[in-house]
């Protein structure tokens, strides 16, 4: 926020200073108006560029335009493959990758979910998940609003061929959606008719 305030002050100060000199540069009123128009746009361009760069840094990209979560997600997926028979070990190892428990839960709970989404795209998946907050009340969160979830979709999809070669069943086995789909298919349901229920997170110490 301070960063944005600083740019606002600099923008206004520089624009005012240059405008104060423009009557000395142009006697013709039309030329002066065109110069005014040019100043507005050139300052706006640089201001907008720096603000967008600031927002990208704030919300999940580094200076190279790459996700700050990419390496973390790939390591978390590796943990699933290496420890697929030990869910507790998976949770413990993923926790070591993150700085906060929210990211740990998102990786641990939704990596298998993302695998299922990519493997069985015909299922009608929920657009949100539910978190039980500290007051014991349900709160909905849209998947589309979660940076780390959307990065999981991108990273896992980009590495999909590699993961298939490592036996994706080791990860899909941990997906509740995948297990439920198998049960319904075994009862004669059609894949395109299946609709998943919203995932529910009950760890009250992690999410607000």
C-alpha cells in the first residue's frame, strides 16, 4: 500500500511540474493542449506498468513472470509419489515446504483433487470449497480466487505426461472424488452424469 501511495505522489508531482513549464514551451494553445494530452498518457503508462509489476509480485509471480509456487507444487507432487502409502508422512513432508498452514492444507488436500480433475474432466466439479471457520460456521471459497490452486492446475497439467509415466494411480488413490466416481461407475452410472460435492475443510486453526 505504501508503494502505491509513493507512486501516486510522484506521478502527481512530476505531472504538475512539467505542466507548469509547458506554457513556456508552447505559445500556441492547441500545441499546449496536445502536450498536456501527451503528458497524461505517458505518465499513466509508466504508473500503470509499475503498479502492475507490483501487483504481480504481490500476488504470485516473481520478476521473471514465473509462479512462486511452481517449485513448491512440483516438490509436493513428488512427495505424493514417493510416500503414497503413508498419508501422514505426506502431510509432514509437505508442511516442511511451506511457510504457513493454509498452503500446507491446500497442497495436501487438493493435489489429488487436481489430478482427478485432469484425469476425469467429464465430472461436473464444484466451483467452490467449504471451510469451517473458527466460529464453527461454513464459509465458501471459490477455486478461481485461489492463486495456489490455479497454479496447481497449471503446473500439474504441464507435467502430466511425466506424472502418467510415474503411475498417477499413486496420487489418484488419495482423491475422494476419484474413489466416489469409481463406486458410482461400478453401479452403472455414466461418467458425464457424475457431479462432485464441494470439498470441505474442517481445520479451524488455518483458515479465517
